[in-house]
C-alpha cells in the first residue's frame, strides 16, 4: 500500500487496486478562493470547512484555503475545530453552530471563536478564559428571519453590551444568517435591513457579517466586514438563480473502476430485487462503489456515470459496495476502466447538482454524504500531494 511520490491519482488508484477514491483538485480549489476573494473585495473571506469540508477532507482543504488567502475557517462545532488545531492549523477558526457551556473550556483552550446567543454561554467562556489566562472571542448571532438560532436585534444589542463587560471576553463580531439568499432577494434584503439596524447600535464591534456563497454571488453589497463561503469554494453555485459570473470549478471527482463486464440475455435481471432486466442482449459493468461510499441508493436505475468519456445509466439497485452500469452502447468497456461517478472525465462532466436532482436532494448533501471510507487523494499539478484514508492517516509527499 505504498504511494509513489508524484504519482497521478489514476496510477496510484490502479497500482494500489483502490476500489473507489475521490480526487480533490487543490489547484481548482485555490482558483475558486481567488475568484471569491476578488468578489469579496476588502471583506475577509471565511471558508466554511464543516462536515469534513463538505466531504472534501477538512485538514488539507483548510490548509489550502489559508494558503490561497482566506482569513479564517468556519466549522460546526468543537470537534471539528479540534481536528484542525491538532493538525497545526493556526488561522482563526469560528464555530458557526450552537455550543453548550460544558464546552467552554475546550473552545477557549483551542482558541476557537464562538458564535453565541446566550449570556449563559458568555459567562462560561469568561470563566474558562480567566482560568486559562486567555481571551475568548465571540460573535453574537442575531436572529433576522431564519428562526434557527440567535437573538432578536434588541436583545442582541443588550447581549453584546453585557458580554463586553465580562472579563476575558472580546466581542469580535456580530453575525446573522440568510434563509433564502439563493432564491429570494426581497427577503434577503429585508433580513439585511434588520441586521443593519442592529449593527448601527453596535459600532464598536469590529466584524459584522451575514453573507454566505449565494449572497456574495448575488448581492455583493451585503459583504460587510466578512463573508462566509462554503459551497462556492468547492466549485458549485448554490442554485440556478444566483449569478454565475464568478468562475467556479468543481473540486471533487469521485471515481471507481470497472471490475467485471458481463453479457446478459434478454430477460435476465441484475442486483438486489432484480429491479433491472435486460430488454435486449446487454453488457453490464460492475463498479466497486455503493451507498456505503455515499452513492445514493435513490439513484438505483437512474444514476449516471462516465465510462470512456460517455454517459452510462445505473442498472438495478445500488448496493452497499457495488453498483452496475448498462454499458451496452459504449464500445470496448473493459476491466480497470476508470468510472467517474461525480466530476469530469474527458469532455463530459457529472455535477453534484445533477446527481442531487436525480436523488431528490441538493448538491450540498451529495458532497457531504461522501463517506469516510473513501480515500481522498489531494492533487496539485496533476500529482498527489497528500491523502486522507479511513484510518485518518495523512502524509505529505515529503514523507512518502
Ligand atoms: C454553512 C454555513 C455557511 C456557508 O454556506 P454556503 O451556502 O455553503 O456558502 C455560512 N454561514 C453559516 C452560519 C453556515 O452555517
């Protein structure tokens, strides 16, 4: 199981006999960050790397984001922040979701900025900061229409003012989150207006922020001191409606290989439940990826993959570790042919949006649903520079 330094992802996958793998193109990722930075102007760029960087692999992606000029990183909770700190990431990290007082010490120890909606949490952080001889930086979350977490504007002003008095606390930011930035500008501006009124009463707070990817693409005037981008950094537009003028390229390709090609006579069935039957003399290819890897079972009989640069439809149900493709109309398919389940092969691409639509979900969930057991191969200039395997084992090229 040794990786040759400077091998391409394809060579490595074939040499090691990998069943399925994800290629993460760090050059494309860096280009996306540059494009988002250009749109963000003077505003800081926070790259959201929650959920294992939307399935891409948190640590290498976080490092690449900072290298490409992001100010900081957004995570969902303490554990995700811990993973980055353990890997040596020193950049600012903001915890975006709600945390509990029991986590205060852990958050302060790791120098994680905390999004906060209660005085109780502020007091716990103040206590922890004093015990540890550190500063706890907090961002007060304002509720402007999404009704998920945060406090109403009046209360936010009172909370921020109270937090400011607590020893060891620095109120670094005030934030809110947009509910429909990808589909309803009017409501987005209404949320912004509510937020703006609150901001004006807190001029002493250095960072105000409300924008996600969709808002940055569609309503750049809302960028304020910072924008928080997840999906855009991974090369996807949040919806068809948002502006597509910032050039973004999908970063992740999910690949597998043909393990067997068989010929079926009319009437023969395939897979669990025999949900696909040959209508004519057919050739089907066995592909070594399944729902245990994050390929949705909802794609049974309708998913699409690329083989030899052409589209092939899934034949039968997706199983845990395998699926079948109808390759009757693609000549010469053979064992070890590369299969692209997501991403680009030759001139053809299959995007997470398309797969999401077929599986009745969204691109976000398709990307995030990529399971941990799928090895991530991080590529620059066509060469693997790092990898993330099931064991959490990572190594740099220099250490190979
Ligand atoms: C996940 C998240 C984001 C990023 O949203 P995208 O649509 O992926 O850009 C921004 N802000 C908060 C609070 C989030 O939880």
